[in-house]
């Protein structure tokens, strides 16, 4: 009998069994980037977490429809356009900024091996007409009002406002203020449509030229692509209030049921501090890869902490991740052996137990630290059974299967087939030189391989090699 998948639902604040609206189909919406700067490793964690969840659901034979939006209309983008293209028309320069940094985001995800195929990625700027229709529907229902060219959602019309963030309206109202220039009735009311400022990007609407508020885009995109009710909504814990709270209010105000399960991930710090350019600890994905060369090191850091918890990035933790990856790399080199006979027809009990441990961990709210522990159990028992060809054959298949759920490419650990072939030639030449007691030539070959990033290990069974990580 297949195990149930349990998810900690931020809305109910408890673990619940995942029961999709349609059997074996999952509709999932994740808040994506606001494209105004180079993607950093905090963005990488968010994208990677939901990529792993999507991969695991696919592994469990769910058909996953995955939507990740792009905010390409925003104050931060407009301010960046002023900074990077001073004096240019903002209606064109804001597009240059959003296109430039969306391209950077895509390049960063590709360099991290984060899945792109099958992902639906709507842009806010493409959804303006549907946002206008959605907003007018809220006005018609009495859930929103027009004030001086702006349109606001009336928070008094929201049922159970604060249920996601677990706050009482009275407490929120006590700390809320109406900012200068806002024309809303209640401090908690939020903008659905904002009047255009001089020179800023804007679109025609029934209420005058303007642009959408931030929250409206997600309600419109999700309902248009996934329907009025869908299975999973994800994002960072910092989005719970006000963004996700307001999404619920306006979606339910429009008569939609909206998301059934909410998944929120913890945030990333650098050496215990919030990442900030002013503190000099802002690490882009490119910065990381330029320094460490291997995306799997960052993935192992993320996997070692449950998605719902904060993770602190330090160079020491990356070095620990390197040691862990080297253990996998060394084993992968040993597993990649040609078969000398037909393998046994089934797994050993030990290998079945390891795979079951991995699956049980992931079924329990995607517990990647426990699942990662199962992978290292596999490493340990494989090393103990390294001379059993049947065992090693199936261990190799399981290692590849489980690490692929984590988006790790083991082939990169040992290199291309051409690299492997060229290394084997040199290793054989070195072995022959040693046999002939030509130690000078043997040392030359070792140094030549070291220059290529190849580490040799002489054992009683011959010479093993691996790539330096």
C-alpha cells in the first residue's frame, strides 16, 4: 500500500494528508521573482525547494501542473530603470530592466540544474486586461471601491481576514496607518489599481490610467491557469502577510475557493545576518558558482535543513557539503563499472530498506535532511558490499534515481564519457610505468591528471580516480 504524503499546511497550522482535487493530478502555484536585480542564493533556495517538491510529486506518479509567476511591473523595477537608464522614457526602460533580469534569473536556474521544461511562467504585464476584469468583478460584488482613480479592496468585506497569518483584525488595525497620498477608507485596505504617476508605465482602465497593485496579479494568474480552486500555493514565509493574506481576501471576495494547501519556506541568512548589499554579504548565484564551481554544493546545504526552517549560509557549511559530495563522488566512481554477468532479478533487502527510508522521509512533509541521511546510508552499505557486483549494480540505479529527485547530476561528478576514456588511458599508462619501475613517468602522469582536476587513489584493487570538487 502506497504511503500517504503529509504536508504542513500553513493555513491550518498542522500536517495534513495531501488529497488532490483530482486523483493523481496536482495543480501548484508558486510566487516567483520580481525581476529588478541579479538573482541571489536566497532566490535559489526558493526555486530549488519547489523544484524538489515538484520532482518528488512526479516521482510519486502525480501529473503536476506547475505555475511560477514573474512580477515585471513594480516600483522596484521602475526605480532600477531610473538608475540604469537615466533620462530614458520609463515606458521602455522598465521593460529593458525586467527583460534583462528575467534573463539572468533563467540563466541562474539553468546553471543550478533547476527544471525549466513544463513550467508555466506568466508575466504580470501580460495579464493587465484580465486583472481589470477581475477588479471590476470585485467592485460589482461590493468588495472593492474606487477612490480618486485608485481601486482598493475593502477589508471589512473579507471573511476571516488574518486566518493565514493567524492575526486578529483589531491587532492589525492598531498598527496600521494610511500613508501620504493614499485615498483608502481603512488602513488595512490594499490597492488593486493605482493611479499613474507622471512618466511612469501605465495602462488604460475604467478608472483612469494606472497600473495594478502587487497582490492582484497572483489571484488573477492562478485562477486563469489553474482554476478557481487548486491544490498547492507556495512561497517564502515573508510573503504570508500581507501578500498571501491579501491574495486569499481578494480571491474569496471574487467568489473563488482558492488554494487548499499552503507551503512556506524559511529564509536564508549569511553568517547569521540578513543578506544585504549594504553589509557586503550579498551573494548572487553567479558569485557562488564562480567561487565553488559546483551547484550541488549549494543544493546539499539546502537539503540539510528542512524547507520550513531558516538556513544560514557559511563557507564552513559549504566545505561540509563538499565533503559530503566527495563521498557520493567516490562511490559513483566505484559504481560505474562494466557488468561481467547478468544482474540478479531483484533488490537486496538492505537496498529496499534504504529506498523505503528515503520515501518515508519525503512523504513526511518533504523531510530532505532525513532523505539525505538515507542516501548516505546507501553510500555506507555500498562501500561495505563493493565486491558484490549484483549489489553494486542495483545500488547504482537507486543512487541515480534518488539523487535525481534532488536535481543532482551524478554524471557530472565523474565527467563525460570522453573524459572518462582519456583518464583511463592515462591511468593505464601510469600503472604500466609503475610496473616498469619508471617512477619519473608515473609522477608526470599523476601531475598531468592533477592539472585536469583528477585525483588518483592507489588501492589494493588497483588505481581509482575521481574529479576534484
